[in-house]
């Protein structure tokens, strides 16, 4: 994270040198607060601890909360359990799963929250989570069970990629992170590759909508850009639901 912190400081310096130091590159007021990241981390850990108590084991795969909240495309779309699109981003299977994801959230989330501000950062996180879930709904086995915060975390990584391109920063830290996560994604059984890819692409698109919005009426254009992405993802989910319903009936 040291390299990530250096990138954040460099972003602030570039903004100050351009005479726009009262706002970050995303249009937010500079802040040292990371309350959203801490809250997300706390909620994830709390849910895992509850499921571990239910299962009476750190291997919580059979806990009722996990089973009720995990992503299952057929049940989510055909069964009408739409909440799984977001609850699946807060359920984890085993201590290694939760530990790895929360470490990544802490390392990436702090810098991005300081640059994007609370509202934009929250939008980035949850729209990335939505994109990850939609990718699973569209392309995964309808009966496959999956969950975890990694889809949203890959969205944060996609956002970092856009920042690196926009500010022409040294991409070495980003490339190392991508390489490590790609290795984990493809080498460990049971990890949803589709969720990671969906989150990565969605996070990059949200970052483009926020960072490349016109300076005039920037907030309005940012809202419009992110809203278009959300509407498109919802539309794809509805379409997939219709297709699955026809197959089942």
C-alpha cells in the first residue's frame, strides 16, 4: 500500500499545482476520513462472525445466513430473491476468504475513499458489486453458489487503472496487484472468475464516468454517467431473468 499512498499524494500535488487544490481529481473535497471503508469492513467481518457462530466452525459454508444470502442465479432471478445480488457481496466462505478480501479492502479502499469522497466511493463500491453479480447472473451456471466482496474489490482495482491512465502514474503497483489477484483467481478452485471480471470492468466504467465528467455541472454529469451504468446492469439482469424463466417453464 506504500506505493498506493505515494500515488494518492502525487494526485493531490498535481491538483494543487493546477490551481484546483480545493477538490480532488474526482471532484470531492480532500479528506482523511475513511469511515465508509471501515464500515464496510466491519459489516463484512460481523456477518462472517455470525455465520461462524451458526456453523460452530471457522468453516462456515453451511451457515444459514450464508446459504440465504449467497449468489444463486436461478433462485435470484427465477425465485425472485433479488436481494442476493447485494447480500452475496457480504458473505464469505472460510477464514482465508474473509481475511484476504478484508485485507484488500483496507489496502485499496482507504486511498480511494480519500480521493473520491464518501458518496462517490460508496457508489463505486456498490455499483461494482452490482456489476460483479450481473456477470455471474448472465454467464455462470444458474445453480452455482458464490459469494464474497472480491467482485466489488476488483471494481476498486478497475478504478485504480483508470486513475493511473488519467494521471499518467507509475503503473507498477497496479500491475503487481493485478498479477497477484489474477493468479489467485485462476489457481484456487471455487473462486468466481466471472464476478472478478464483471467487477473490474464495472469499476473502470464508473471511474470513467466520475473522472472524465465535464468540469461544468460535474456532479450532474457524474450522476448521469453512473445512472446509465446502473440502468444498463439492471436491464441485463431483467433480460436474463426472462430467459431463465422461459427455460425453467
